[in-house]
C-alpha cells in the first residue's frame, strides 16, 4: 500500500528530532544509571547481592523481549499512539520504582519499565530516519547516534552524583518531567504512517509473541546470571539454555510459515541489513563491554568513587558527539560506509591495545586514560552511524522499522553477551593468574622472606604483637597477589577485545554497500 511521505521540514523536524533523542537518552541512561546505586539500594532494602542483581536483569529482559515486536505494535496501534503509550509506561513505572518498599516490587516495576523503554530506542530511530529525506539519512543517524553513544556514558556519573548527594529513588524520579514533556510533544508533532489494515484478533500471532518472550527472556537471564550461578552446573541455567535454543528454533519456523508474523524475518533477505545486524552485535559487544570494564577497574582496583569513574568517561562521549555530524557529512558525500566502519574498528583495536599497556595495580592516573578514551570516542563515532546507515540504507517504508528493530535487538544482545563473556573470562583468568603468581612465591626464597618480615616489622611498629604482625605480613602479600591477578585479567580482556575488532576488519572491507546518497527518494513513500 502506498504510504504518505513522513519527511518533515523546518522547526517541526527539529522538535520531532529533539523529542526522539530525549526518549532514546531516557531509555539508555536508565540501563546504566542504576549500576552505581545498587550498593545503596541493597543496604536500604536489606537485599542479597544476587537479589539486587535482578534490578539490572529484569530491565534488560523487559527491554529485549519488546524490541523485536516494536514494528508490529506500531502497525497495530499506530506509531504515534504506541510511542506515546511507551513513554507513559516508562514514566509511570519510573515513579513506581522510586516508591518501591520491597525488593520484588522494585524488580517488577523495573521489568515494566524495560517493556516501556524497549520501544523508545527503536521507534526513536525509525521516527528520525523517516523525518529526513534519504540523502540526509547519514545526518539523521548521526543525530540519533548522539543519544545511543552518550547514554551509557552519562548514566554512571549522573547516578553517582544523585546517589552521593540525594538518595537512590531520585535516579528514577528524574525521568518523570522528561517523560511528561516527551509525551505531550509526541502527541502534538509525531505522525503515524498509513499502514495496511490492522490485523483482526484471530490473525494476531500470539504463539509467536509467546515463543519470542520465552526465547529472548530465557537467553537474557542465562547471560545476566550465568557467571554468578556457575553456568551449566546450575540446573536452572541449563534448563533455560535448552528452552532458549528450542524456543529460537520454533520461533524462526513459526515466523517464516505464518501469514501475519509478529517479527518479519523475511526482511533479513536484504544483504545490507544482514551485515548491519552482525556488525550491530559486535558494536554492542564493544560499546557495553568497554563501558562496563573501565568503571569496574577504577572502582575495584584503584579505589575511585562512582562519580570519579563516571566523569572519566565524559571526554570520550563528547568526542563521539563532536564526530557524529562530521561522519554524517562524509556519508552524505558518498564515502563508503565499510571504509568508515573498518577505520572505527582499527581505532578500537588501538584503544584496546593502549588499555592493555597502561593498566597497573595501583597508580594508573586519570591522565593515563584521557587520550586512550578519546581514541575510543572517535572509533565509536566511526562505527555507530555507518553501521546503522549501512543496515537501513536499502530498506523502504515499513521495512525501516523492522530493520531498526533487528539492529537494536542485536546491539542490546551484543552488550549482554559481551558483559557475560567478560565477567566469566575475567573470573577464570583471575584464578589462572593467581595460581601462576602463587606458584612463583617460594616461602624459602630470601626475597619473599625479607619482604614478609619487612611488612611484619611495619605492623609491629604500629603496636601489633609478633604473631599477628607476621600473619598480617602474609595477608598483605596475598592481597597484592590478588590485586596483581585482577589487573592481569583486565589486561587480557583489553587484548582480546582489540584482537576481535582487528579480525573483523577484512570481512567489513569485503562488504559491497550501496551508497546512501544514491537511494531512490520514492523509497520513503
């Protein structure tokens, strides 16, 4: 069915763009803002470490279940209505999260918040893409990319500041005024495309919805909780892994054979979208993996506060923001997307190798991170827009929303896989490095004996008796071994992340991409 043009001009386009970016920011900031407040929540709620982890897990599960369904839900209810309803669900559940008095209330409202938030990201991308003419799609993706790249970086310093100066419910309350304004602007300015007739209730793919929810919900749980629950030694993790694999098989079969599928898998016949989907997964892996590891290292090994760790990431985010319009212009001028993606991957490799060389157990200062993170900021800019533009470049009309849903879901799953693999890899490497270091500590070695006795004398000088001072000397040696093993694990993560991006470069350069500038403008109608 022919669809009216959704391209906007002038102040109307500016307002729609700002609304969409705010909604994307709301969603992404909320994925990372709680991380720095978990300790305080745990104390207030009297929760265990594994219970408080559910505050993050529940949101991610809600998010990843709804993302692939956004295109279909937009068709059912009209994009503007669905977008506005998602903002309202997100805003109301944010208020309820802040009001929660028990752990399970908070987890339930975080899950609902994740369901509202999942739509914000993908629908924002579709709205921005369709509001700009095809030759300006690179600029449109650059503007959208600002929200996606800056969001994970803004979360920790904002969360740290609010937690240090107010109390944890305020990390949820700050969503309320933005949500109210975004809802009003959406209802006033955003237009819905004229879709084909809505599906009757008996044509709705309820089985597809159930299979999708079960598959991605189980997978997300396995990724989030696997390391903590000792992976396949835990019966629940094993069961959910099997359910996820079977669910995926039956979901794909159902969607390819059903007349009105909930997720249009056939859109993946588009070669550019297939490549973009794989690259989005790798981007999510690198983006969320590196955003996760640096604050963890600075807080647990160097003893920084949450606010200090968060502030460290801001120059890199500003660099990415500065790069976005430049890269948008390069795409407009016809620079091939695969060259930009390959350059971004090379810079990400440089950043990772740099990280590998500068980490120390105690005295890596914030200056040492500055230029390394600037390189990451430039690399992320070169990756995000070209990957998204490449994925959506040859899609038209309704397919843009479906394509955006795939790339959004794969970026999210890439992040979940990245964090799960990094935490598992680090705990395994930690044990390996610790055993290696301990094996080299011979208690009969004069150097070791002198070091322990030197420490024992220091402790004795502070008033300890000889036996306690000697034990404290051994404990101090053990502590420094543990710290050194942890740093070596972080170094390994940086090295392997860098190698992963380096290996991808030749494959990216082999991709044959259509230039966005040569798109047929009628693709939007």
